[in-house]
C-alpha cells in the first residue's frame, strides 16, 4: 500500500458525497474521513521512525517536462499527515449542530481540501507540491465565500489575492530550480543536490519565503488573517488555522531552507527579528480584543511567530519543537474556535463584554474550555508546554535576547487567555448567559477528544517526538553540512 491511497481517497469521497442528500452528506463525509484516519493508523503501525521515505510512489506523470507523481512519508511528513487526518473528522463533527445550505457541496469541499493538504505534506516533486498547494487553496476560498459572514466577499478577495500572489512567487522559484537541474527534473532531492551561488540562493529564498510567510502568516504578511478567520464559517476557520497555516511552516522546513541554505543564512537574522516582532505585536493586539474569535486569531499569529523563530534558529531542538507544536497548536486552536462557535450559536454574539457566569450553568463546558485554555498558554503537562519549551531552547541557542523576547508569548498568552476565560465563564450570570445550555452529544464528544489529546500529549509526548526525531536530525545535519562545505 502506498501513499497514493491517502491522496486519492478524499477526492473519490468528495465526489461520492455530492451524490447524497444534505443530511446524509455530513454522515458520509465523517465516515470517509474516519476511513482516511484508519489508513493513517495502519501506516503508523508499520512506520519505521528513521530518516527514510516510506509508502512511496514514483510514477511518470508529464514526462516531457520531467514531472513525476512522486510522494512518500518520512517522520516529518507523518506528523503532518497525522495532524490532518485527526483534525478533519473532528472539524466535520463540529458542524453537526449547524445547518448549511447545499451541505453536500460544503462537505465535498472539505474532503477536496484534505486531498490538497495531504498532497502538500507528502509531495517529493516540486510540481506536485505546487498542485497540492493550489488544490488546498481553492476549496477553502469557496467555503469562506459561500458560507462566511456578512463581509465575506471583500475579506475573501483579500485572502485570495494574498495567498495566490504568494503562490506565484513560489511557482517561479520551483521552475527556476527545475531549470538548474542537470536532468531537468522537479525531484526534491535533485533540488537539494544543486550547487547554486549566493545570489541565486537569495532569489530562491525570497521566492519561497514570501509564499510561506503569507500562508503561516508571519509579520508583516499577516494582515489577511484576522479578518478571514473572523468572517469564515467556523469549520473554515478551523481548517485554516488548524491545518492550512501548517503548510507554510512545513514548506519552510522541507522546501525553503534545504534548497537555499546560503540564502537562509543571509536572511536568518531578519526573519528571526520579524518572528519575534510578530509574537509581541500579535499578543499586544490580542490584549485589546473584545470579540472572542478575533482574539484567538491574534493569539494564533503570536504562536506561529514563535514556531517560525524556532525553525529559523535551525537546531534539532528548535525544529523538533516546531513539529510537535504544529500538532499541538492545531488541536488547541480547533478546540478554541469550536468553543467560540458554541458560544456564538447559543448567545448570538462573540462580544466578551456581554458575557459572564457561564460556568455556573454549564460546568462540563467550563471544564473543557479551561483545559483548552491551559493547553494554549502552555501549562506544564499540557501539549502546548512541550513544543514551546523546545522552541525557546532552540531560539536560546541562537540568541539569548531573542529567546527572552519570544518567551513573552507565554506570559502575554496567559494574561489575555485567562482574562478572557474569567470574563466569559466566571462572575455573575446575566439575562443572556443565565440560560446557556451545557454541551451535549457531538459537542461533548469533540471537546472530550480534544481535552484527552491536550493532556495525553502533554503528559507523554515521546511517541510524537520519536516519529520525527530521526528525519529532523538528518535534515538539520545535512543542511548544516552545506553551511560548512560552502564556507559559511
């Protein structure tokens, strides 16, 4: 069995979902997403956590242009595949209390997007990577445009222009690398073997960096994100924040730094500064947010800034921290946006100032909310702590002052997140919150799974770290050897 089944099953599933009536469509989508998760679990049982590529496929695709359908899974890819296939069924479950017009199209688009995401995380051919990148963008554009909020069209156009423009820069970079290969191939490892001049690598660096920085998003390429997250339907926001932004982070690890190591060293300090600025800037703006969903959006920018800083420090600890933090952030942010989806459905508002006392009438909801908040602020023995500790260790090894400033994300995050929790859940209830119904059914199931993952990964993160350790160590050492050989 090869990785191709993971890439094509969601496409087939999406087409089949279109044949169902609306109510049955979500059940079918959930079933297919669980089958996809089952396949990944099967892959996981036979996966050897070394630096090799497994479950690979390499077939000629467009032979005249040297394009192959080449994909596979190593330790880095496996964490991202696991993240995607765990979160998609959870995201589908979060929609069970919603009624969508033309629901079959909505769920089909989610499955199409899953196929694009998995292609990005497993592609070993530059052209295939680009196809997956665009294939993930198109469904989320329609999800946000058709089922988003009142300002969805204006906001979505901005989102599309930002991300599509970034994609074009990346395409130019991929084609340039293709033209430099002796055999005219898009093969990733052929790109790795190129010996480009510093000037060439600088151009390649910026071509990829702009695309990935927009997708993450990294300061100052972040301006599309808060509006898009706020206006998108809740499931769309979860897909964007939980999985799609990880495409940019993964791209930096797999496609940017190894392909332009000299360019990376040339601009490393600048990107570290931008990352640290993003941490502080987004945190300070989050302090002043009165709208819950928007507060979480800015919180996400701060966390991504720390992840980017850990990666650009380019140590094993920093990249390992990024790997487990991508998984943890995906789980936590999906939980947090689902919390606000529940609140907005019950209260018809996300204005924090209008709330209070919900814990008195919804104890199960309050406990789940608190666990997700604690995971988000990186309390020890929650999933957020492990990644942030390793990230800060990586940044510390690069520059102690950068680490000191980046570490503010923990302090700031604790302040605005716990204050948000206090204002929403504690105090006296009012006319609006006194009749707040506690979670039940699919809501309790989703939040229960998320809470178990937060505590489980926090208490015993070793299996996740072990998955990616060999692949990360090999990649970091290989790129670091290029620095030495090139005299940097």
